[in-house]
């Protein structure tokens, strides 16, 4: 089976294959770890995960790299505000991100490099760019990329440097306030400034820290080679981040950098743009607090085609839950899945699902096909039944489809009540029980102090006719 995917660089759909004939090597720009990732960030990560699952489902092995940005303006600023070291601060948010990814059933990338752990690689790359005349050191000690010296600049974003000069200058300039030859030039190495505090590293150009763009060039080439199969990120990264990555990498090696570029469109929330000021930067925690499961969110994030903006609506989580419960019930009515590896199992009545996924990762159409096939099977099961062969093909096909979408039935609860109980941590339940015991013993002082302890953990208790109900504050 062939998997066709739109390539931002060539502006057409192209068949996915491993350049080296062995592994499909791809890089995804990872999170900046200075706060919880929001559901818009997770749309990109979930789509990338589904992409990898489909590549693997059609029998192509992968090598997947996703970085962690743990040094930049935001991580430095916010760690200082939190009164923590950069390492301590970013470790916390990195762990939060990893736990969210686990809950959303994202496959672990094969390599998860962090920017701070790859400073020497970034310095080495900058040295090559300086030797080739593609970079220069400004009066402030920072090192800049000389955009005019790289002929291919603008080929990914379609930016005409002359025509869009002022627009490009503005956007590039917004991020950097250092001394440059040309306002469009971007920083490869930022000289240390007082506000950076202790966050500084030795380099041939003095103390400082890498610019943001250089880390992805250095780490992708370190783990995937100078030329690799695909590079991915949210659509907002096309310019300037990915354009700059191409300039740095191809400028240094003279080789094509990534062959294929795969970008995921924005998520909107209830018809509005996501923004801090609108207070709609929902996180996985928000979704759980509303009483849903991570799988419900995963379903919603895959319900639209990745090249179209997706409008997230809270009530769509209800539809997602119902759909997942439907598939789980159907699987329960079918035989045990055969032991063959996923890419050797038959798709049976779910053939149209993998065909839609292989057609520019059309998850929206694939979900439609999934429901159509499920409906026909439910009807057959209620009526004349299925032959043993058809039942086995249906069981295997459904299991394949669930793996390709990354829906894990173990995380889908048919009984909504039971789910809620699971999401209350054991330590909280213990406090609630102790408080109840204290109340029954009329030890009001102890009951109050236990309530305060719950508050400190971010929980309240409502005393209802059926007993105390812990709730998140
Ligand atoms: Zn990146």
C-alpha cells in the first residue's frame, strides 16, 4: 500500500518511502518546556503520532526524533520568576509533557534530545557557517546568520525576500534585539546579557547561549544524518523557524536537508483563536477536570483533516466518548485478535479506513469509514451473525484501525462513573476517607485540618447524600 502525503516544500502530495531503504527518518519540533502544553500543541503531536502509526502499519520502519527546547528567552525568564534554576524548572515541565503524552497514548520517539544537552553540536555547526561566510559576529558578541548569502532562503514558505521585505523583517526582528548587519538576519548564538543570569555557556565567541533555530538543525542532523526523510511541526513554524533551519543546515552541508515537510494546521476553540488573553489555552488537565478521558481528546484532535484548521468544541468530547465506547463494545463482540504483526494482519471490512489514512492522512474520512464498517458489523451481529472467517477478519481489521488511530481500549471506560473514581489520586481518596471518619467521630478539629490539607493539594469536598465527593478546585 502507498501512503501519499502533502509536502509543504513541493506543494504537492508525494509517496512516503525511506530514502535509505531501511528506516523512515523523521524529526518533529518538540515543546518549549516552560508551562503545560495546550490542546493546540497536542493537535500537532497527536497528528504526528498518527502519521507514524500509519507509516508503520503499511510496513515501513521508522526512526522518530522529537526535541525538547529547554533553553530560550521564555524558559530563562519564567525560571527566574519561579526562583528556580533553569534545569530544575524545565525538568518539571518536561515531566508534565511526558506524562500528558503517555496519557494520550503517543508513541515514545526513538530519540528525545534536549537543546541544553547539545550545546557542543550547535557550536560546531555555527563554526562551519562562520567559516563559509554564512554567519558573522556582531558588535555585541552575538553571531548571526547572513540571510543574503544563502540563495535558497524563502523556498519553504514561498517568501519573496524582496517583495515581502518589510513584513519578513518585522517578524524576524520581533524575536531578536541585537546588533545585526541586516534586520532580517537571525541569531545563531546570543551573547550573554545580565538578564540571562547564570544561564550561559562557553563558546569560541565568549559566554552566551544558542539561538532557538540552531538547536533543531544540530539535533536533527546529529540523529538522522545531513539528509533525511521528513520534518514536521505546527503551521506557525514554517516561517521563520523551518525556513531558518533549512538555511542553517543546507548552508553548512551543501546537501538537501529534509526531503519532505509536514505541517499541521491550527486548532481553534469554540470558533475563536486560542490565546492567553481569551483564557482558552485548555490543557489535558482541563479536559480531565471536565470529566473526560485523554482518549476522548485524542479522538477529537483527529476528527478533522490536518491541513484544515480544526474548531474544538467542548461538546464534541461527548461524541468522541460515545464513538470510542461503540468501538470497544464491538471489539468485545468479536473474536480475539490474531497474533500476526500489525502490518501482516488483514484489514477486512476496515480496508477503507487504512486507504483514507494513506490518502494524505485523511483522518476525518477514515473515522467516517470506521463508523460505516462498525455499523454494518453491528447489524450483521444482531441478525444472521458472521462466519468465523468474517468475524476474525473484522476483529483483526478493527484492532489495526485502533492501533493506527492510537485509540487504546484499556483507557476507554464504558461506565462513566467508574472513570471518575480512577482520576482521583489515591492519596486524595485517603484524605477524604480520614476526614469522613473524623466527622463521624465528631472530631471537627481534625476534620477541618484534613479539609485544609485537601485544599492545599487543590481539592475540595462536597458532602452529598451519597457521601463525600472530592472535586478539583
Ligand atoms: Zn524546531
